[in-house]
C-alpha cells in the first residue's frame, strides 16, 4: 500500500566529531553525543505520536545495520545520496514521490521543539499551499514540504548552505516560481551553547517525556544554568 503522506527524517549516525561539531567545540564531546542521540529518539517519538508514516534517511552509506540496531528494525530506511545537502534533500523528495507519495515533509533530527501539532499543521497547510517551510532561529529551516504536483527541485540547487540567508533565499525562490508558501512557527536549531540555553529556558518548566530535556535538566551546570 502506498502512503499518501510521509515524513523524511534526515539522520546521521552519531559519532564523536561527526555530529553537532559546533556545539562540541564549546561543550564536553560525550555530552554532545548523548544529546544528539536523545534528540533523534525524541523526534522519532514525535513522529509516532503524529501517526504519520516516515522514512529514516540516513548517512553515511555503510550505516544501515548500525542505524537499525540503534533506532529499530521496524522502521523504513533510505540512504542519503548526493554531493551536498541540497542534492541529498532533492533526491530524497524525488525518491518518495516516485513511489507514489502525494505529500511529503523533510525534517532534521536536531529540533527538540518539534511537535506532532507542528507536523499536523504543516500537512494541513499543503491542502491550500504549494509548499510549506519552517524557519529555524539560525536563518535556516527545520522543515520543508511539497505536494508531488508542486515539488520544485531547483530551490535546492546552488544554495549557500549553513548561512543565515537560507530560509529567506528559499522562500524567495519558491515565490519566484509562482508557488504559494505557508510559513510555520520558528523552532530552535540546536547548534551552539546559546541555542541550548534558549531551548532550555523555553522548556525548563514543561512536564515532558523528552530525553533531551531530561538530559539537560541533569546537566544544568554544564550548559551555564
């Protein structure tokens, strides 16, 4: 049975020096690794709560067995392919649309504020818009989505990734292509100690099953709280 909707979750197999490198420059590397692992598991819990089919789009290429051992054998996995982030995202969308999926969202795995309500709202937006995007606090975006009929691969090409202009440039490209765009609420992309403090300040008092939040509560001193 072909899924009408799906979420593509980009995940990198965790290892020292391979994930959250900017954060690891300011904090204990073992703590950063545990934090990344917690955020990925929290994101998968959010996807399950949202009751939407999802694919775990992993890297590096030889990581499938380890990813399944870490995240579970019951999930659908697909390999990230392409020479840069833009091409990897473009090809991931193309792959699920080629399967017959009608609407797809692509998200990162390091957005601890992502909720099932945000995902539901993003899919709801696609009923009346050609594309949906969620801005991150660093000028990038944490979510982007299309219908199969409105997918516009050119927005991923020749982009200066990891800059504070990515979100605005992407929205401008979509509008230049005469596509209607729905913008979701901003979320914090945890790349720096300041991002971590901002997320903790926003969520410290929340009653939550979040692994990432529990880890931060146990390490208040290490994040400057």
